[in-house]
């Protein structure tokens, strides 16, 4: 039997104090690790870093998602991790991405528009609104990339 597919949505607060370069280095490192590990775990998802907060969506077999969540709790690069959703899903929203990334620059303009609509405050956002926002951001970014090629 196929294992239950789950989606985790959480936010956390950056715990690395340092220059913009230090933050850049950390993000690169996290993405490199994610893109190396996630395909082996059959995990897909997206990560956003903005306003010193991480917002991440992970989709995959329940045991693999739980295993990663345990690692995240031990990772000292972020703190105050709060789970917004952890639910069974019929299909993936980020099936094409081992870990898509939406950075501050890409997010800024749209983030303001989203904020006007729903008040972007991860502490007050539902898992569903967060997923929807990240999904729109990743698709828009992907479209821009395709157009510039
Ligand atoms: C915000 C954030 C997101 C992360 N996302 C992932 C991820 O999607 N996949 C992953 O394997 N590790 C991720 N990590 C890193 C894990 O916490 C952990 O360091 C890593 O999985 C260890 O893998 P390694 O033993 O291969 O170095 C993330 C860390 C942070 C701070």
C-alpha cells in the first residue's frame, strides 16, 4: 500500500545574526542540503525567506515529513518553529520542485499586495492561505524565469 501523503506548513524565525552575506550563505547551504536530501525522501516543497522569517511547505510520505520536522526542531539556524498545518493531501502542489525558493527580492512587491489582502503575518496566517501564497509566488517566479530564457 502506498504511504499516506502529507503536507507540512510551518514558519520559524531566523536565528543567525550576521551580515547579508552570512544570511545568503546560510540560505544557500539549506537549499543545497534540501535539494540533495529531499529527492531521496520523495519530498517536494518550497521555502520562503522574508522579513527574517522562514515559511516552508513540505510534501511527501508521512514518515519522511515527520523525520525532517524532527531535524528542523534541532536546527539552530532558526527558532520559534510553529506548525500551521500537517494534513493528509490527495496530491502535491509542488510536485516539480525538490525545494523551490522564494527570496526577499522576489517576494517584496507581491508580498505587499498579499499583505494588503490578507495581512501577511505568519503568526496569524492559516496553513491554507500560506500554501496558496507560496504556490502563487513559485509559479510567478517560474513563469518569469521561462520568459527570460
Ligand atoms: C528553514 C530550514 C529549512 C530546511 N529545509 C530542509 C529540507 O527541506 N530538507 C533537508 O534535508 N534539510 C532541510 N534543512 C536542514 C535540516 O535542518 C538539517 O540540517 C539537514 O536535513 C541535515 O542533513 P544532512 O545530515 O544531510 O546535512 C532545513 C533547515 C532550515 C533552517
